[in-house]
């Protein structure tokens, strides 16, 4: 068995624009005075474009550009930060759903993945299959009360070492290495995993739209959430804040609790 020092978070994908398509659309509606800001992420430019499309507010009203402008709009808000700030303040959250970010979480427990997959709206998951992947080495991450207590650490070590041996014993018992049929091996592997601990380190790929990530970050970094998921989602929050500062401009980390909260919740 091995101890996982810290579960790892990797940002592996995020929404990008298809410039030709967006340019063509802007030309077709009369070539308004708006272009994606090259200093802003594609992800956030797309959210702004979605909002401007909704209100036909690419620029202030121009009777020569009836498809790009709106007679109700005499002045438009310029700049991605201000535009997204207004979207967030007015809770026009659906436009955030066009943009997504994908993470791989490595060395997270099945406790964490079971909690995470409860978030359904706007989320997609692919989890390491323990029907296909046979366990031979077990890794676990130790929560703080275990890290701080030598007897508890010893208990974890003894039990997980034993369960690792159980995996190997079952493999020997069923002589799985000499079985040719993958179907049979899968059936057996699937059975073996029942005797693995739920603290077992595993890997999950998770994609969420930015509206969903904002919700998950607020819920899962709250002091009420479990230590492991708080730490992992906290890492996701830090990455989102760096990558998409305008879309997360109203989220801040409370220095006291380390929870990520919406600025308007600050007391
Ligand atoms: C601290 C903590 C303790 C928890 N304890 C428990 C527990 O003891 N037992 C347990 O079973 N779960 C528990 N949970 C899980 C929790 O109940 C939710 O299932 C989980 O957090 C997913 O969040 P969500 O419901 O906001 O779903 P998401 O899929 O993240 O949805 C986001 C939002 O979309 C809306 N939405 C989504 N689906 C629907 C729908 N079908 N109908 C209407 N609106 C919808 C809701 O407004 C929801 O808040 C806990 C969660 C936390 C953070």
C-alpha cells in the first residue's frame, strides 16, 4: 500500500472559440463594432458573446445595423470584465453554461468521487473502471485526524495492507493471470473490487460548465464539506480564478475558513 500525499488536479481542456465562425456571424449581422478581446480567455469571450446576442447589444443602437443593435439600447457596457460582472450581478447564469472546463483528478478516493457525481446539472464524468482495471496496489490519502494520530495511522496501514493482500490472494485463487477470456477476467476483477476500501485512490475526469463549477466550488469548499473534497475543489477554484478571472470575479476565498464564497455573502 502507499500513502497518497495529496490528490492532484489537472486542467486538461477548456472552451475555445472558432474564430472563423464567430467572424462570419458578426459579418452577417452587419459587422458590429465588437470583437473577442485577445487578452481575455476564449471561454469568457464566448460568455460575453452569448449575452450580447441575447440583448442584441453588440454596440449602441445604429439604424444602419438593425441585426446587430437594438433601438432600446442607447449605450452598451464595454469590456469583458464589466460585462461579465453585470451578468453575474444580475444572475443571468445561463450564459455561463456555454463555457466549460475539464479536469482530471488523480489520487482521489472513491469517497470523493461518490460525492462529486451527485452534482448532475451541467456535469460529465468518466471514472476509472474497477471492472476493467485490476487492483494490485492500493493507495490511500489520510485525512487530518489520521495524519495526526499515530495509532490511527497504524490502523489504516494495517487494514489497507491486508486488503491489498486480499486482492492478490483472490487473483491467485482464481488464477486470473492464466485466464484468456477478457470477459471472465472482467467478471472476476469486478468481484475483487468489492473487497477494496472506499478510501482507495482512483482517477476521474470531470467536465463542468462554468455555472455548475461556481455552484460546486461554493458548496464543496464550505466548512461543512469533507476535508478531501474541500481541498480538491479548492484547487479547482484556484485554477478557475486564474484561468477565468472575469467569470469568477465575484468569488473570493475566505482567509479564515478557506471556503470560496460569493463576495455578496461576505459578512
Ligand atoms: C455538506 C454537504 C453534506 C451533504 N450530505 C448529504 C447526505 O447526508 N446525504 C445525501 O444524500 N446527500 C448529501 N449531500 C449531497 C447533496 O444533497 C446534493 O445531492 C449534492 O451536493 C448535489 O448538489 P445539488 O443538488 O445542488 O445538485 P447539482 O446537480 O449540482 O445541481 C445544481 C442546482 O441545479 C438545480 N437542480 C439540479 N437538479 C435538479 C432537479 N432534479 N430538480 C430541480 N432542480 C435541480 C438545483 O438548484 C441545484 O442546486 C451533501 C452535500 C454537501 C455539500
